C-alpha cells in the first residue's frame, strides 16, 4: 500500500504541471471563443 501511494503521489506530482498547462490552454481557448462570440453578437 505504501509503495502504491508513493507511486501515485510521484505520478501526480510529475503530471501536475502538464495538467495545469493543459487546463490553462483550454481555458484560454474557451475565453477567446466567448470573447469572439460576444463581439459578433455586439457587431450584429
């Protein structure tokens, strides 16, 4: 059990930065899409 917890903790710590970067990019794309949509709605 301790070995499994250590492995999971190490994997989570290693992939934490990758997950954060992926979420940041995803949020950025969503925000830019919403901004473009609002600009189109205001334009028309």
